[in-house]
């Protein structure tokens, strides 16, 4: 519901919806937008195994194989930034959904051919976050 900005490289929104409901909503919106979800990392559970307690925090890994394939053909090193990730975590009474913008990450690679693909992924994942938090 509320857009927050930590920098121009991050897109984040908050919602009053509970963490678990928001996590599910992000996954459903991602699938509807054509992304596959290779994994969900429960960082809070991993930390708990080390004796560290924190509020719920998960990272959803997302991939659009068609776009990823094209980008990797331009420069296989871009795979070091894949898959895309969306973080979902509790912050007080709200849930935050955030991502690093792929277009900003692509600034690490000078190939102009990837700029259009990165912008398409930016737009698609902003839509995923907006749908899940709206």
C-alpha cells in the first residue's frame, strides 16, 4: 500500500497484510506474470537454527527463462545476478516487499543489449509487488 524508498536501486512497498498472506500473494502474482519460482529461502528459520531470533523474513527467487536465456547469451557473467529476488519481511505492524531493481544491477555490465530486458523485468516485478501489496 505504501511505497518506501531506500535508494533509487530498490523498489519497496508495505502492506498491513500478515507476512504469510503477503508471501503467498507475491508468489501467486509472480506466477501470473510468467515467472517460475525456483525457491523460497526462509532466512528467519535459518537464523533460528543458529540461535538468532528475528521476525519473519523470506527471499523469493524468481526466473523468467525466456528473458534469462537472452541475457545470458549476451554475457554469461550476468548469471551471477540470477535469479531475481524479492524479499518479504515484517517490520513492526506491517509487511515489507522489496527488490533490487534489475536495471540498476545491469549497470554492472556495459552491454546495451541487456538494458531493454532489465527494464522489462523491472516493470514486471514492480507489477508483482504492487499486486501483492495492493
